[in-house]
């Protein structure tokens, strides 16, 4: 059961479609496991629909419906209906079946990282997977800018509580913590780091939330 | 708690008319229903495209949204979303998709738009919560007219102009904290915040 949820403002930006791709992914993966937040997003989507309805309307060109029908009746029988598909998690599509079996790079005795920023071309953020071995401790550290983290596997604990699978947490420079992986699984997190350009040169060792 | 037998009968009467049309498109490829949906929603979506900075692609976006509506209408479930909400999320996704395609240089898109921004009801097997949904929609409709103009302005910029809270603050020349507090006040009135406190 997840205990730590995105705040309403983030969900609103998600509903409006204004988040960066990595941030949207964190919210989406949380939503998949959290009926409570799905219900909040449904409400916000309704707000979006009602906002759209309250705005001015713009007349379409005379032939636009005919054009549309021509496309629907197109030579290959038109666009195929979308069929309900077996559910494949976006995470699985992105990282394969086993997130434990990735080319992890060990940084410290207990900490490994994998930078997946290149999977999100054109996004101005750093996207990092981190693994803290079961029972392992990360050194005390603070954060630079805002860092959004979603727990993908296992759990970690710090002075703010226990963060379980699918929990969502945003940390910033005020948050100094010393996370410990709890439970019997390695703790794996997905983190999105707002990365001001001036910092990029130093980022190699500035990886959050376990390190820094 | 209402008994399960009563619920469908109670909510059936509250099906919105656009939802009925959408179901007819999904079940029977009903073209008259499709045309009625187009007449109602296409001018809204065209404005949505223009306000989102896609003026030169506005008709194209409307076309993409309606092709998507045609293809997906068989998945539409009125119990999970009002037609207007469902169509809004399709318009939003198509807008995102169009921008992604325009900005894409050479790299493959690793994650599809639909994997990032969900359409309500897709891939969901949870118990139907139609009553709750209908109530929250009605609440938004009723409360929205009670919100002060400055709160509506901020929400409109977020939803219609694809602006982050920070960008809204810059544009209106007010602190980010003020934007956030206006949004929070509005969401509070709309009872989205109240749902936060129930966590």
C-alpha cells in the first residue's frame, strides 16, 4: 500500500499534460498502483474538460468533416479500432522484465546507479535508477534542485519515514537524509533530477537521492 | 452504502448525452452520432490547439483527435469517464504527441505518449465508481462558477496554454507562491485537496 503520493499541483500539471516525460513517467507508474490518485486525476481531467468547454469555440473549415470521413473510409478500410491489449507496464517496455538485471554501475559498497537519461531525448533533466542493497546504507547527503523519486522495488527508510514500493517523494536542498534499504529486497528507485545546465559538468558524482 | 442492485439503475439515468453518442460510435460505427460529436467538440479542440500554440496545425490536431476517437470509441465506458473528460484526455495526448513528433530530431521515442499519459478507463479492471465520478463532475461544474476570476485565469493557463505554474507566474508577473496558492484555493473549492487530506 503506497503512503506517499504526489501533491495535487503535480497531478494537475500531469492532467494538463505539462510535465516533462520523465516526470510524467513517475506519476504514471504511481497511478498504475494507486486507485486513490487515479481518482484525483480523473477529477482533474474533468476540470480540464470543463475548462475547454468554457473557452471560445473556433469554427472549422467547411470541408473538415468530409476530410475526416474520407480518412475514416480510407483505402485500407480506414483506421483500425484499438483493441484492449494485455497490460504491459511502461516500465517493462523501458527497462525489460527484470530491473535487477541491468548494467548497474557500482558506486559505493551498497550503492549502484544506472543513468537512463538517454532514453528521454530532448528532455532537460537527468533520469537515474539507483539501487541500495538490502540492508545497505547510503551516506548522508542533501539534494540540489528538486528531485522526484519513485520507489520501484523494495523500500527505504530515513528520518521522514518508510518509503515503500510505488511511493512518490520529492526532495530538495533542505532535505538532508541518510537512507537505509529495509526489507529483504534491494531497494531500486527511479529519480528525475532537475538539472540546471551550469551543473552538468559536475553531475557524474552528483547522483541522488542516495548520494551527494 | 447503496446496495449494488440499485446503483446501475440510479446512474443509468445520468448518462450524459455525449456519452450515449460515443457508445453508439463504438458499438455501431454510428456516423450521425460521430458527426454530432464533431459539431460539438471540434470547435473546442480547435481553440485548444490554437491556445496551445499550434495555430498552424489546429485543423490537423482536430483530425488526429477525431481519428483517435473513432478508433478508441469501442473502449469507451461511460461509467469510467464522461465523454467530455475522455475526449479532453485524447485531445491532450494528441497535442503532446504532435509536439513530440515535431520536436523529435532523429532519436527514437523510447516511451509512447499513451504510456506516459493515460486515457481514463484504458487497461483498468477496478470496480466501477460511476457514482463517485458523476458526483465529482457535477461538483466541479457547480463550484467553478463560484471561483474568483484570478483563480480561473491561472487554471485556464495551465490547461489551455500548456503553461507550468512557473511560466504562469512569469507571465502574470506574480510570485510562484501566489500562483500555487491560487491553484490550491481553487482545488480546495473543487474538493481535489480534500481528497489529499483523506490519504
